[in-house]
C-alpha cells in the first residue's frame, strides 16, 4: 500500500527521503526501487484519450518533456523534503535558475540580486537579462537595508544565495522574506550549499527555492541536474510555460540517480559538516592562512545567524579560505595536494578543491571579484566524507611545500 500525504507528514526527514513519494497505481509489478521510465513518449488508448490529456481534462503522461513517472517521483520527493507544495526538475542548476527567472521576469522588470553569486548566475544576470530588457541591481545581501534601498516600483523579485558562493556570506532568510512580502515581490533563494536537510528557506517565508542538484542532492559527482521547489500554483505555471517551451528538462536516468542520492542525504550532510568544521578550525590556526570563511566558526561575522537558520548545529561542507602569499600560494597549494581532488563543482563524496578567481568565478571581472571577497589567494574547498585526519594531512603536506 502506498503512503498518503497525511502518513508522510508525521515521518522524519531521512524516512521521507528513503521512501520517495510514489503515486502510481499498482499494475501488478511492484519494484522495490522506483523504475526508470526510459521513454520519450507514452501511448494513448484511443484518440479521445489523447485529446483529453492535451486539453488537461485527464491526468496522465504524454511526452517526457511534459512529464515522466520517474521524474515525477523525484519532483514530489524533493518538494516534500523542502516543505514545498510541488517541485520541478531540470537538466542543470542553471537550467532551473534560468527557467525561474524567465517565468518571473518580463521586459521592463527589475531584479534585485545579491552581489555574491555563482559565476554563471552572475553572468546570466549581468549579460543575458539586460539584453532581454530586465534591469538588475546587485547589492550586499547581508545588509537588508541595502536590499530595501534598491527596491523600485518595477521590482519583480529578490534573489540570493545563502551561504553565498564562495564568500560564505549569509542572508537573513526571515528578514529577506519579510522585505519581499512587504514590497509585494517574489523572493528566490539558491539553497545548493545547504540542501533541504540543513536549511529550508520556505519555512522562513521564501517563495521559491532553487538547487543545483548536481551537488549535495546527487552527492556522487555523476549527474548534472537542477531542482525548483515552491507552491503548487507557481510550479504549475513554471511547467506550463518556461519548462515546456524552453525545454531544459532532466532525463529519467538522471532523475533516478537523484532519487538514489536523496536516500543518503542526511548521512552525507552530517559527515560533510563534521569534517568541514574540523578542517575550518585547523585552517584558522594555520600560519599560512590569512582568513577562513565558514559559518560554523565563532569568528564568522554571521555565526549567530547561522545557528538560528541551521538549528541542527551543522553548517555544511563548504569552506573558502585566503592564503598568505596570494595567487602563487593558492596555485601551489592546489598543485600540491594529492588526496583532495583538483576539480570544480562541489557536494561529492570526495573532497574537491578549486581556485574561484581563475575557475568558477572567472566570468566576473577582477574589480567585481574583489568587491565580493574573491581575492587572488582565495581557495574553495568542498569537504568530502573521507576521514578528516587524512584530509588535514594532505593539506598540511601541500602547505609545507609552499
């Protein structure tokens, strides 16, 4: 027997993640693991049924760009974990972000966005959106008064990452949501760095959550995907327009990989966070490190806010730190590690190390990089689930060679 929504409401996070939402009728075949519906199209019983489905008078699948049973299991399960009304899955995080902004914004609208963003998100807002007639104002989103001052009569949405990539700055979700509600504009938050296990922005009043599901939700570095969670009305409009007509949809196999990833999300996020806390504390004491950015450190200027927004007492697996010696020291550190993997992305089981200024944020000009704390010596570390002692030894060996 399939669980209904009221059954799921009383279950814990891991139980809901391990037992995904499944609403398909029993056809006599009852697989333990949700099947991969690797098909582009679906059959109709007759012409009238096809017509009813296209008209929206009958539920059912038509074509995998419009919906697929495997993808639907992922969407509903992810939405359930975010405490959202519904969800939508995309082929990449940027596919999800682009679709949301296309759905929300029109020519003549204004967007207020955090000045500290993932490089491609920043490029989208700085380059493509203005060509479409959308004005974008970048502000220091740690300062709610700066966001409020940037509002205009034609402002349609507020956008932020928290923690921000790669500065690890935080946004006060409660205050951010209140500003949006008061101004009558939508609030959009990228929750990639924390995952729904550590942070649920919708619980603080945020309207729309986006994820690069490539990262912690997938968790194994073997899939590229994006997710959106919001109320059912917005998701229906998103699927009916931006998803359908732009077509950045996820494939069934990739959706299946994410369903699998969700099952271990709690276990992985606990280990990522514990390891990151340990390494951040070690880095903070190292003489070759000028500054460590990690919300779990009492020295982080927003540590109290981090504790408020992450009641589990876990602060995620992402650290950025600035090396003494600038670019050369950062380069030599990255070239000197052997256990840490020199690669972009984040959220994999192994530890990934990269150089934001020349890699993930290289699309941002140097002046703007410096404004948001991306110095030449800044290193970003996505801490994996290895033994923490081994990771510290690897970093120590590389630092000794500097």
